[in-house]
C-alpha cells in the first residue's frame, strides 16, 4: 500500500536501460512492422520503477469512468489523489473586504466532481485542473485584453479551495497539485502569444504561493497538449514547482526528453491527464512522480498500475513507433508483460513486442512458450468492436510458472463447470435470441453448454455461446447484486466482458467487466453477486474443442488434390513428388525455388479461426520465401516464411501492408530436415508450433475472415519474393484452432518402453530407450504416445520434463515412476491390467489430459512428500491410493474423481474440494485425514486412527454414507459469525447412511465459539450404532459439551453450555460426584479425566482446591451436601458439612 505524502518530492536522473535489459529493434524490408525483442529473466531481482502517486480523473465527470478507475487502481487503497476542476466560465461573487466566493453555478459544477471523488473516501487529496476554458466560454472576469486577468484567475482557484474545504467529506482534503493552465497551446486565449500566456501563468502561481494553504502544493507549469512545446512553456514559468505535459500530439520522444529534463532540474514531473499505456510505461521508466488517468482505468491499465509497485524486470521503448513494453513482477509475486502505444498516434507505426524468457520455462496466458508477442496497434475509436485493439488501451499478458495459473482459454471451445455442483453453464432451453437466460444444469454435452472464449488485448474475456453465437452479459448493465445473467449481442459493450481471478485449488472467479461482481451459479438463472466465497462462485474450464477433420488436406501423392473433399489445388511450374517424412514414396511435393508453387481455391482460408499445418523440409536459400501465403495482394495477406530479413521464422497477417502487420516471430526454420509446423489462429491469439510443441504465441487481432483471401498459395508470395526451395507434405487446413493435444496428433509416435535393455532414464531426446512398432529403438520426443507393459523394467526414472501425448501402463507387473522429473503438457495417463503403478517422482506431474484407471492400482506417493497424478479429471474404475506424508489438494494437485472404483487415503491429508461422483468405497486409514468442502457420492469409512475433517475453515463435506469405526476421529471447527453458531459439518446424502460404531470428536474453537447448538452431521433414515458411541476428545476448555440427536433424528448436534471449574464429571453441577472423579484419578499426568476443568496440571491437590472453592455451583436449591477433604494425598478424608443458600445465591462452604 502506497503512502501519500503531500510535501514529499523525489528526484530521479534520466532513466537508462537497466542491467539485464536487452532491447533489439529490427525491421523487415518493405515497411514490415517493427519487432521489439524484450529479453527478461523471471527470477531476476528487478528494479524499482514505482510511481509514488496515482490519481483518478473526474474532469470527464462520468460515474462509470470514476467507479471503474477506483476499482482497478485499488478502491481508495492506492489512489493518492483525485483531479477536480476549477471553472473560469462562471464569475466570482464579491463578498467585500477582498473576499470572493464561487457562484451557485460554479458550486454545482464543482459538486459534480466532489460527488465522484467521494468514492475515494473522506478527505482524499485533490488536484485542480481547469474547466470552462473553451474559446467563447471564458467569463470576462478572467480576461484582460487579449491576456489573462491574473488576479481574478488566482482568486477563483483560492475560492474553489475554500468552497471544497467546507464540503462534508472534504474539510481536510489537501490540495496536492494545481494545474492552472490546461493545454494552453490549443485554442486557449487564442489572441495572446505563448510567451505572454506563460508570463501570466508565472504571475498566477506567484500569487497562489502567498496563501499558506498552498505551501505544500505542487504548482504545475502548463500541461500542454503537444509535448513538442512542453520545454518552451516550462522554461518561461520559473515559479512552477513541477513540470507537466500531456501527450495528445507531439511525440513520445519529446515527451520522455521533457520528463528527463524536469527531473534533471530537480523538480517532479506530473502527468495530470494520462491517455495511454505507453505514457504509464515510459513515465515509470523515466521518473514520473504522479500520474492521473484520463477517462477510465480498466483491466489492462489497472494491472500495470498494480504491478508497477513491484519490480520492473525488463523495459523497451521504440520512440519511432511511439510505443513501449515492459515486464513487471507485482508485489504479490505474479509476473506480467505489457505493451502499448499512444492515443491519437498520428505518426507512429504499429509494431510488435516480442517477450522472451531467457532462463526459465513459463506460460504466457496459459500457453507453454518462452516467446510471446504483444501488438501495439493504431488508435481505433471503438475498443469493443475491435476486440480491445485501440493502441492507447494497451495490451498485457499473464506470465505463470506452471499449468496451475491462468488457463489458455482464448480461441478454444470450453465447458464452464461450477465447482460446487459440477453442473455446466448453459443457455436455458437452447434459445438463440437476445435475452435467453443463462443457468447451470447437468452436463449432457449439448452445444448450448459450450462456450467459445475470446480474450481481448487488455485482459477481458468474451463468452460466446456455441449454439447461439451470442455473448454472456449481466442484464441491463446492472450493478446490483442478484442481477440476472443472460445472452445478448456480440461483445460490443463492457457488461459483455468478463475477467478471471484465481479462486484457489485450480478454480477461478468469473467477474463482470462492468460491475466487477462475481458470476454465481443457479439452476434457474445465474446471477451476479458480491464475493461470498461460496463454491457457487467458483468455476473450472473443461476443453470441448471441435473434433471434425480438416477443411482440406493435401497429401501430394503424385498430385495436388484434396483428400478430405473437393478443394483441389493446382500445381504450377514443374514440381516433382518425393519421399515424405514417414519414408513413404511420392508423399511430398518438391518445389524448386524458381517456378514451382501450388495454388489453392479462393475460399479455403476465409474462416474466423484457422489452423494450417504441414511438414516442411526446407533446402535454404533466400529470405522471405513462403511456406504459404493466403491473401489478395501485398496489402492484404497472411503468410509464413521460413526465414525473414530479421533471420527469424515469421508469421504475419495484415490488411494494411507491412505497416499494419501483426506478427509471430521465432528462430528460423532449420534446413535439410523434415520439420512439422502448425499455425493456429483462435480468438485473439496465434500460436506457432514446431514439431508439435508451441514455440511462440501472441495476440493477433485480425482473422482470416477479415481478409477473405482469394489468392492462396503454397510456396509462393504475394510479393515478388523467391518461391520456396524445399518439400511440403501433408498440408492441412482446419476451420478452427486446433488444441495443443490435437496438434500433437501430427507428430506423435507409438512407443514402448525398453528400459530393461538400455537403462531406466526417461527424458525428452535422451537415450534410445523406447521401441517403435517395428522394434527399432528410438529416443522419446515431445508428443509421443508411450506404453509400459510387462515386458519392461519395473521402474522408470523421469529426468526433466517429459511431454507425452499419452502414457499407458498395462499388465500384471507393478511399476514405479521415480526421479526428479515430471510428466507435463496436455496429455493423459491410462492404467490397465492388474498391476500397481506407483507415482513417486518428485517433480510435479501437471499433465492436464486426465487419468483413467481401468485396472489394478494407481498409488500416489510412497509415504513421503513426492508423487502426484496430474491436473485433469481422474476416471477411476479400479483403485486409487493416496500415500503422501503431506497435504495434496484437489483442484490444485489433481482433478475431479469419477468412475466405478474406490479410493484409499493411506497417509497424509487429502483435500477434496470438488463434486466427486465415483461409486466405489473410500477408506481413510490410521494416521490419514480426509478434509475439504467437496462431495463424494459413495460410502466413506473412517478406520481406527483415521480422521475426517470437513472444510478447511468452516465448511461441509458431503458423502454418500459414513461409517465411523471405533477409534475413528472426526475433527470439527466451531465459530460464531454475526451471532449465528456455525461449525464444520458432514452431510450424509443416502438414507440409512450414517453408522456410528465409535469415534472421537475433536473440537477446535476458531475464536468466536460460544454457548449454543452446533450442527455436526446431517443424515436421514435409520441411524446405525448410537450417538453414545461417540466420545469427545480434545475440546476447548471452559465449556460443557453434549452430543445428541435432534428431535427429528435427522442430525447429530453438539450442545455447548457454560462450564464451571470443578465440574469434573461434566454434568453441570459441582457436587460430591466430582470429588469422587478427582479421587479416583488422583495422580494422573493430565486432566482429561477431569474434563480439563481443574487447575491445568496433572490431577493433584490443586484440583481438589478448585473443586472445593466452586462446590455448589448449579446445585438445585435446598440441597445440602457433605464435602469431604483429605488430610493428605494418601486419601485420609475429613467430612465437613457445608450448607447452601436459598434462591440462587451462591452456596457458601466452610471447613
């Protein structure tokens, strides 16, 4: 949290590129878009580039603008000031005696700003801007000839301050800074010269400084519109104590130079009207002291402001193209990449920022690549129509370190699954029109239950229903809790945008872009609400991508025909047909690099999303050859070249020639070998795969349908570039973005483990320890499908990360996966046969394609802290065993469990937080614990020494049936929230499903527990065993406890009543029976037998004194009792009579 200090100033020297930052500016010929490469290390220490004060601007007095800005900057937590306006279109009221006040109209205008500024809390600091300064609107009182009436101008600023400090909530608001002239270089007193206006401003500031209330207020030199003139104005206003400039004309070069010059003059630089992400990025780098955001702060700029309080890991600016990019590690440890241009970019060239992680594998927006591209586009008015593409809004990407971060949602089709119910989000009744309600329902794989998700450049998601094509929104732009969620339109306003925040355990919150409230599941009509931390607000994403085949496939088996349909190609020149990558003859086309190419039909690449995949064997030669080029001319095209003029393999797409090209760029294609390439465009993301593995990804806003390409070539360019010199095989075009697992299909080989012959290490590209179907030994490669069967060694040591398409373990033999490596990626694991598979490798298995157990046992861990089973769903039709010494969490470490099999928790703690539907039994063994707030559809047995602990704070776990064996432990937490008694609970869902053969109830007071009744177990039907079989174990001291059935015999309740010291038999009265308990347990090491109501040590004479002093508490009236007292601990007793008082007075004992 930033501390706001009015008089604090910080001087910075001109910023330079910091240690560890590498900037490469490269440009392809023919006006290709610039690519700025930013190298960064995610683990680097980074440098501090924080901006001390962020402000919210009310100059555009728009409720939603200000509301959103406060939310995304920090809802008053990090907002240091609010900009309000002083109005010079209203005359002052002369009060006499040299005193002046605002008139009623001016007060009303100021109040419109204060009403919005109040969102920041009481007495928030303010800055003053200028209102009513348009030509013809300035009141004559502020005019003196062609120039400014300096005296009245200073008076209206002082009168505005005085009025504000009388308003409720602003009586102590300090004035952080004053901007007397706003854009004086644009139609401000147009008959006056710039020099005269600068002199007037200097005089105004001089007068303002005479007021003590402004002694700590920064006085800004004029905030010019055109930064090219900022230095001219600044130099002529020596009374100013801060430099200032907008960037709505001029250049990023003049703006940053001016920032540097102000800092070198030992004054702070203030931008009171930031219009673009480039200003934030460059301002932070060059030493901006305060930034005030014009209009609204939405997701992208809010994330940058949040992250800028952390450490800057890398920075690049391209002054020629008016843009900047950076990588930040936020205070919470999350890492982000940002890039953006400027508003009203009249001279800049749209370009791309290529972010490269130098020393660590990362996930950009959920995609496992080390290279990611962010585009800076031209200034476009309607951000929604262009999918968040306006340059000044900027772009950002999430950077995570494993598959548990932000999922790669963009461009794919998904089911959105509620975490608590397991139901999926759908359009009710399959309606296709505007207004159809959205709800949750059981999954039956209908198209109305699937969603095409698009991520915008500034981090919002648009949810398009696969059946109707319409987007999810909150009805009527409502900000109210309970407002319904429905489908409407095509994502053209803020209420149809959503953003995603982690909810823990692999689940996510879906929050509306307009209201910022949380999507909440309902089986009738889902709605928005404030955060409740209910599972109804937590969601998971399950891939449901299309599976249909290619639109066209060219196998080049002696011709250019389409083997998938009738989109036949035409070969030109004299190409030959040669051996393909699989060794088959006449299964590739050989192009000579001179005259040979293939032309495809005009409609082959006109879909919104697309995948183009092919095998290429490039023979090298000139730059800018084309693997494919689909377009209409040199202005409108999309292409892939094996090597650009930048010495990179490049994909580009444009509607504006090289000037507007959006690109993906990575290392050039190798020569002389078969390489498989896949290019996918889905949503607003492009991914380029090399040999099945994503190599580079990035934001691509243009779609093939935007181009409607008619000239579609393999091996030929729209430009007069050289044709391809090389061979092409199995060229396919799909009309959707293939998923990573679908891309793997192109390169996957079927391999069988042969570690018994050649060692036991399994790694990518390592020893040739796998057999191909023909028996030839080979090394495992990314995307291969591998099988372990009874013919192999019984263990495999995983080294590094391996990414198989699938892993199958079969046979009757047991097998172990050991080592420090891990199985990762989109693939799956299948267990068949009667043997046991032990997953005990210490690297975290994060493969996301799920696990199927169709035979034998899969055991996770071997009693230590190693062992994991992937993030996808587990279809368990046999036996799943958890045997780790620590905690393993569903959602974070493994997925939902379904199937017919059973689960054993052998050791450690297993947290279940999802709706699990597996039908087999669950056994919790001695020393193991089952916890969480999920559900199990089947029977759960807690063995002697095993524990079930619902929730992780206060929560409920649901089970089909529950059998507590003798010595089983049920751990329950209790609290009181808003006066309501709450506790952990086990809900038994089947009739006659609760059996109490014993059990120890351990209780934990979370701090608010008090006397009352707490619901511990829900059930229906016949109770097996008896409540009396439950005994209380560890319990909080100071209370009396009683377990009982409720009157309807549908739940076990805990009654907590006040307890008294000395009540050793816990019956509510301190009487002679308690003495007997003390006597019979005298000498015991602890006070468990005394219900922990003694003096806190072992059972000794001190406990007798406690009993004696409290004797008679709660004893009915008119009863007298004999109170024995020992003469020594040997048991000699002297009986002393004690009498009790009447009518509830405390009995008095005498001895």
